[in-house]
C-alpha cells in the first residue's frame, strides 16, 4: 500500500513516500526531486512537469503556470487580476464568474479551469510515484498554505479527486513542517512540563508563512500562524527584472516589458543571479545573447543594491514575523529556536530580519525544499492502517475567525462567532435554536475586507415544524471544522416532546443525555445556545456565553422530562429526529465532478497512446541511425557488398519516409516498419554475435571433453581415485568422448570454411546445448563417489574386577551420583577419583 505526501507549490512540487526505513523523496523521470508546476498543451497531447517548463519560451501561450493562485477564486478577484497581468497566456471569465484558461489543444481552442489544470499536474505526480514505487497510488496527504480559504481548499480536493487521488487530509504546510521537525526529536519536554516553543519561517516562491509551535513529547500544538500570500521569491525576481529592464531601455533602447518572450528570459536569468547573490556580495554580471532585436545585453548588480531596492519587500517580511509573534502571546525568551524552510529563506537579508525579530540565529535543521512533503508523508502514514508510526498528536489552528449569520422569525438578524482566529482544529460545536419552520445559516469569515467574497456557504435546515401546541421546537445544529480545514454543518436534530405510555429507553433521550452525546472529535467540544425569540440584546449576551455549558434554556420542560423518566404511563419524553440539511457551498456538485473525472481519464489515455506512438516512431528512427552507421563499421564484413548497398538504400528511404509521409502515422505502422527493417538488419548482427560467442562456447565444450578424457586415462592406469568405477560405464564415457571430439572437429572446420557474411550452420546456443548434454551423461559416471569402507568393531576385551575406567561406576558413568552415595554410606573399597 502506498503512503505518499505531496507538496504542491506555486513553482514546483515534491513527492515523499513513507517506507519501512523512513521517509524518502521521489525523483521524477528527469532524475530531479522537484517537478515544475507547469502544464503545456500541444496539437496531440499534453506535456507536464519538466518537459512543460522546458518549452515555456517556445510555447508560451499554451504553457500554464502559477495556476495554484487561481484555485477557488473568481475572475474578478483582485488577486486573480494581478496574476493575469503577468501571464503570457489568455484568461477569460466563465459564465459562473470563474476563471477560464484558453489554450490550443488538439488543434482547437479549449478552455480549462484551474481545477482541471491542477488535476493534470496531480495526474503527472501520481504517475511519477507509481513508476518509482511499482504499485498503484491512491491515498495521499497534500500540503496547502495555512492561509487557504474554504473555497480554495474545496477546489484543491476537487482537483485531487479528478486526478484519481483519495485525499486523507489537506495538511497545512506550516503544520507539516512542524511534524517533520518534532516527530524525530528525542529530547522534547514531558507532557506535563513546559513546552518547547519553536518558530518556523517558510518563505517560498509566492508567499511567506510563519508559525509558532509548542512541542511536548509525543505531541505538537500550533499556537499561531501568520502569512503574506503575495510576498515570495518571485517578487524579488520581478524587482530585479524591472531594474535591468529600465537599464536595458536606456542603454540599448529596447523595452523588455513589452515583449513577453524577452521578459520571460530576463526573469529566468535574474533568478539565477539572485541565487548567486546569496553566496556573493560582489558585483555579479548578467549576460543575455540575442535578447531583443538581435542585441546582446549585459549589466551588473550586487547584493547591497538589491537589498536597498527590496527594502519595501523586506519591511513586509518583518511585519509578518512581528504579527505572528504578537498572536502567539509569547515573549522572546519563551522561544527555543527558529527553523527556516523554503527556497527564499536563503536570501541573506531575510535571515538577518529573522534574527533581528526573534533574537535568535535561524537554524536549518530541516531540508529547506523537502520538509513539507516529508511532513505530509508522515501524516499519511499516521492516518494509514498499513503503517505503525510513533504516537504523535497534532493540533492545528483555524487561521481565520468564522461566524454564523441567520434571521429569526421576526426578521431580525442574528450572528455569532463560532470559531475565533487560531481556534484549534479539527473541532465541533453544538448550537441550539428554537424554531417553528426551516431556517438558513450563512457561514462567513468575520473580517470581510480580507476576502472579496467572505461567504463560505449557506446551510438550510429542513423539515422543521411547530410543536403540538404551535410552540418552537428545539433544534440542535452541529458545526465543525474538519481535518481538511473545511467548515461544515455536520448534522441537525430536532428534539420533540412526546407523551407516551410505554417506556422506550433505547430511542428516548433526556436533555442531559443529548448534551453529552453532542461532544465530538479529539477534543472536548462546547455547546452554544441560540434562542430565536431573544431580543437583539439577549442575542449579544448569548454570543458571550457560546463557549460555556452552563448557559440556560427553558429549563422547566427538561426537568419535568427527567423526573418523569421512570414512569411508564403518561410520561413526557424527548425524541431526537435527524433533520436533512441543504447546503450551497463553493464546490463542484457530483455530476460536474464526475464529468471532470471522465474527461481527465480520457486525456490521460490519449496522452498514453500518443506517447506510445511517439516511442514507436523514435524506435524506427533510432534503428535506422544505428544500422546505417554500423554496416560501414563493425558490421561491414558480415554483409555482402550487394546486400549492404540494398540495405543502405532501404534505410535512407525509411528516413525520408519518417519526415514526410510517415510523420504522423499510427503506432502499428511504425511497428510494422521496424519489423521490416529488423528482418534485414538483425541477421547481420546475429552473424557478428555468433562469430564472437562461438569460440568461447567451443572452448567450454572442449574443456569438459578434456577433463573427461583425463579421468578415463587415470582409470585405465589403475589410479586409486577412480578404481571404484564400473569398467562398462567408463567405456561408455570413452565412446562419447570420441564422438564429441569428432563433432567439434567437423563443425570447427565448417565454420572456418564459411564466409563471414554467410549464416553459420551452427550457433553458440547449439554448442552450449551439446556441452550440457555431455556433462549430464559423463559427470555422474566419473564423479561417482567412492563407497565408504566398512569398519569392523573390535571384540570386547575382558576386564578384571576392580579394573574399571576412571569414573566408571557399576550402575552408570555418573561420578556425581556415586559421590552422593559415598556421602551417605562408607565405601567398601578404595576408589581413585581425579
């Protein structure tokens, strides 16, 4: 069973797998651990990963990148618009206000959503893992930024399902990093001791995430997280690229910002320069040949100048660090260490800022590139029944506060913050409403300014009806933030008061029992009571009491029900009825999701067929080049001049056909063409191979014959080693030796007389077969072991009385037992004991 973790980054992806020996990172088909987050489209197939990034310059309009930042967002989202401004490919608005990416695929214009593009990349990662592990991959844990909203997380899940993956958990990257760090630590404080607080700073390609984690032996608890979703290594690249673009504009009179291909080349070069700056503070050159208008450009930049230009970016980094420290409510002395991961933390200026804010030198205990993937693989192993992992508890937090909004029967709006910021997850809470009819809850983020669309979803509790006397019914609603970090209304139940004459303890529950059953999840949950008949002021007071079990609600009926619980007649009981919930969330419905799964499956199959076709074509081309060069080299003497000329023309005709009529043929056509060529070429290779292998085969056979002849000669000379052999059997061996020697001499003569370009009448496999049959006949005879000589037992010698061996006693050889007898009675005669 496979257990893998995926770190899906904006620039690249990493795959880690849990094995019995630990966690390993999987290399792709280019022997690289990082697979670029790129998807390219061609006339006949898709190109994914490394191959897609390699054609980014030549196929710009059909090579998609940075699509992770568009997941779960609408076209008019400011973040999407900011991304679109730098894309060389076309992005349009879909009828549902979503994002559509326009590409040329299969010789026609097609539109894909970010979910579909992400699913394509996941399919590539799944295939890479399956090829490396040799088994099917299904269960997976995927890392997501801690700041991802509910809509973004649901889009990620939809993409994974489309790719055929079963996501056991969407794991926050900050938590994955902490798990990869803490699970191997043997010196963590005990469960009851003061925890060790560690800060993790993850600065990647497009974002920076900071977290503070408390570690105890066997558990970690996330205290606070902070992030800047629009600040990463690429922002430093763009800053430097704009600097050089302005310099080139004044120096060479060319504008790189108006040429997408030139801009892409410039960004690629400045990224290399930025990496060099991490290790060098001197002036570093940048040189690009034929940059624009056939002009070669060059310039220089040093680290100090770059840091001066990047001062606003570095200020944002410092602000994010300070914000996380404030949310954690820790003092600097409470922090044990600071760990850094992510490629952009290698920038010296960022390291200095981290040291300045936390007053500690950053540590690089973890692999800066693979830490998230390794943490995800560990979490997957912990969730999988196939692996036994050291007990380690993980407590995550909700990055945003979530509140519920509703309208009561009087039309007044009520709201309540159910999950404050940095509230631990997964977590469930039970809310109580009093209603006569169905009602709708709207879940949304508390700070709308953070999100263009703060609404998470609408949840309608149905089948609510008034009581027998027209009174409000008690409805309990369980809300939950699950393992994936998704907000859900898990269930809703109606508590009906009924009078019955029979006792039915199995289906009837008192109020206290229902309250007890409301707890859920790995932590203690708390009830909040919401009464629809309360005034706005009372509703405000209920918000303050939402996290206490002692809030009151119409206690009289409850007490009567509990007191009358033992009566069998005329007893009022509470019956719990599960209510259906209709939800409207930002996720694909089952029909749309199945459609995407089917389409992705079709494209995967089409890619496989096209790859097989290309491989078959390449095999023909490879065979043409191989044979054509060798028939005038090492195969020259194994083919006649006329056949060589004929085969040479056939190879040239095949090459011409490949680039003309055979440019775009079916796989079977190429297989037939290859078989036709091998019919002519393989016999030539076979002659050369036989000429090389036959001498060794004959030498091996003759060696066996010589050993057998020597054995028969020694037998005839009366050698003691073979004098036990049967004479008739030895004569049989001598006869076989003569026959085999004649066979060898005859065939060696035929081989010598046969021209090199003519097929030999005998093959090396036939000679090896002759040797095997010879050995099978001769070896059992000449290697027959001598019979063991019979050993006659000497006659028993008569012993005189008292002349026994030392230690030998009349009743047995045991001296200890005799000594014990002597201790009890006196010996009748002297006895020598050593």
